[in-house]
C-alpha cells in the first residue's frame, strides 16, 4: 500500500490496482486519498474505470499500518481483484482542507498553551487550547494570523526517528493526539521559523496559499479550555 499523499499532497489522481474489497470498502495498491485522521476528514472522489465510475464518499484507516479504505457510495458495484482504476480525489475540497489544516498550525504558533483538541471540516477549522482564565483577543489573533499568511513562509515535512521524538517532548503541542510512533520514524511538519510538530496530515507548500481567514468566534469550553473557530474567507 503506497500512500502517495504523504510525499506529495498535491497529487490529484493516480493509477492503482484493486488490492481487495469488502463490506468496509475498497483497498488499492496505491492511493492519493487521505484517510480520516489527526482532525482532518477523509477525502471524497471517484474511482474511474471502464466498467463505470464509482463515487467514494469517505476514506478511513484500516487495521494495518498505512492501510487506506475507500468507502464507496451505497449500492456501488463490486470491483474485481487486480482490476485497475484511476483514483481521483475531489481536489477543490482537499485544497480547502489543506489550507485550513496549515492555518491551524499557524494558530498553534500564535496562541500559547497546549492544544487539547481540534477539528477540520470543509471551509472551517477549530482548535481548543488549555489557556487558564486568560481572555484571548480575537482581533489580535486575526491580525497575527494574517501577518503569518502574508509572510508566505515555506511549509515542509521531514522525518525523525522514534528515539529523537522521545527526546524532544516539547515538539508535541497536541495533548489529545499522540504522535504516531512505533513505525521507527515520525513525520514532522515544519513551517519554517514558525511551527514544528509531528503531523501526518496534508498541507499547502507556502502559508501565502492559505488566503484570507476569519476568526469566527472564541468559545469557552470548560474552565481552562478556549475554542478558537476559523473560517476560510474565500
Ligand atoms: Zn498538520
């Protein structure tokens, strides 16, 4: 199983052979579909094939490491093992998810305090911060985010070993999501000079690509929990 989105999040489609199909969904020998994880929803899209296209309505992780399950729409025809398809994601939606996901990394750099939760959906995203009592200034957060976006910082990934990760606990900003160790290496997402943390999601190449973002509202979710909601402005 090759998860092509890990090396290149801009891939929109790939040729792939069907590796298996059961009641959970379809497995391919390689894919550009990102499975739900790390607060980012799974991709939707189409498997193009001579015998008729199949709509994929969700993508989830399987039991095996790096196993990706493509969930077809109800009533979709069964695929033959070793049949070849073109797997094509809904790129417009994915790109909005990448923009918001990258913006949430910027938000981590702007707001002090541990991240206790988060969620991304199409056009929207939020992070919860453990900020004791402090009132967060919505306008100040919006201004600082806009500056980081306008500065067009480079966004890149690199890998470190599990041992290096264990020696650098300060890298873990998100208390609710443990970095995916156990495979010998951990993927770090670096916004150069701004943010560095383990992340397996998909991101844009430069912060300028995020575009205009609005801080929609800041909610109190418990004594030390502040939820910051962001919306893509366009
Ligand atoms: Zn990320």
